[in-house]
């Protein structure tokens, strides 16, 4: 049985559901039961985080043989409870929100291994100007974690000796380091390949251009990437390179805040979705990722 402060808190939560949320009696009963089970588990309301909450839910699923629908109800009840705790100034955040984001993210966050990155890039014929341009483009997207729109909008003047200036969403400027391999391709592209593509059009300032010297479009980038994936039988989309950049870094031990800054996320919860992938695989991938940027390991 619940007693003491937890019992009083549960009563206050019921009043909140009844008076402010105006929930039905049936829903209120479900929410009360789920929160009561959680309070009986003995977790600290101030200290429990997303990971501990997920473990608690898994334990409940196994003990009570919960269906997907019942799990959804439990999540909804706990999310409402932690919102109540925020209103009561007991907590500043709602850890259940991260669980919701991570569950939703599984449907669209896709990362590939470093081996698959290598296979994909090796399929690109760099003996042709367009092939070399594509290899440079995709190396840069992966090396810097760029959005496709950001890569499209890069200009020659955005490239410095070791960094690139990227204008992201809501015109937020990021200065990003360039990996060694991407830097080598970019140097040759700027010095030898791009001049062939612009064909004397000195007024063209876009970094990545097509065969007529005009700015590459998102559609063109997607089309080229899909074709390379088809040839080498790698299941990926061009945005997968950005996801892989983030997951490889986090798996190798990079802190979440740094990856947030590199990706240009305004909300760290958006970056948090990458931490729910298999960290064992990510750690292996990260070390290979760094070996790839080691000249002695080429």
C-alpha cells in the first residue's frame, strides 16, 4: 500500500486529472492504477531518467504480460503524471517525453555501419567528373552530418582550410570541422573537377554543380544516391549519412551536447533519439570510422 507523502501526491494527482484534465472515470481509474504501480516500485521521482523508466516499463510488460495497447496506456498515464510533477515544481523535465520520441523515432531514424558506408562510396566511379563530384558530396555529408538542403546551398566561399560554414534551419550558422578524407576529396574537387563542370562560368558560386555548371538540386542528389545504393545493394537513403554520422559519434563516446551542436539541433531531445540505438554496434562502428580517417590505416 502507498502511504505518507506518496499517498498525498497520488490524491493531488487525482484531483488534477478530475478537475483540470476532466478525464472520464474509466481513464482516471487506469491512470491512478498505473501511477500507483510506479510509486510502489520505489523509484525516486526527482532522479529517475528515461533509461530507468524504460527498464521499469519492460519489467512491467514481463510481469503483467502487457499488450501494446496497455503499454500505450501506461506511457500516457506516466507522461501525464510527470507533467503534473512539473506543474508542482517537483521536476523540471518530463522523462517520458524522451521515451515517446525514441519510440516514434524508430520508424524513421536509420543508420548504416561503417562497412556499408565503405561499400557505398567504393561503388562511385571517381574517374569521371560527375562521379568524383558525387563522392566528394557524399563524403562531406557524412563527415559533417549535413542536411541535404545544407549541402545544396554550400558556396565556394563557405569552405575554409579546415572547416565549412553551414547555414541551417532558421538561418542558424554552424562552423563545422571537415574530416581528413572528405578534405582530400574536396581539395581535388575544387582545384581540378569543379572547373571542368562550370566551364568558365566564373559567376557560379555554388559548391556542387551539375554538368552544365548550375547548382545541384535536392532531386538530383536523391536520384544519384538511390542509383548508387541500388548498384551496391545497400539499404539507405541520402539522409542516412547524417544519421550515421550522429550514431557513430555517440557510439564512440562523444557527448550529446557536442553532437547536438554539430547537427544544428535547437532541442537536445531531437539528438537524444540517437542514443536509443544499439550502443555495442555503434562503438565498433565508431572505432572503424576513426581508423578510416587514419592515413596509416588506409
